[in-house]
């Protein structure tokens, strides 16, 4: 049997090859310390990095404002 189910490919860690877990939309993290962000790509997470979600306005019309959550990286102690 061949099922053509469309599954979203899991992003694999470039460091250890394991599949990464999603922290937020557009931000994935691996246990070994590697992280991946949509606009940056792979990077190593340092202890002073804090992942957070930020709401941004994506569309503004007369009566409504559409916001979307974006993952952001903040530095501890800032
Ligand atoms: Zn890894």
C-alpha cells in the first residue's frame, strides 16, 4: 500500500541529526542546544537567550487590526 499523505517534513538538527521540537511557530529547538529560526536559520542557543512570542500588527484596516505572533529572541539581562 502506498499512501500519499502529505506530512510536513520534520526539521532535522544539523548538529546531531535528530528531529527538532517546535517551540513556537517558526522556531525549533534541539536537545543538543541547536536552534532554528525561520529567518535566521540554524544557530546555537546560549543560556542568555530567551525565546518569546511577540505580537505584531500585520494588517490595519478601518475597524480592525490584525495581529500575528512572531518568535523573537531576547537576551537575558537586557
Ligand atoms: Zn541536535
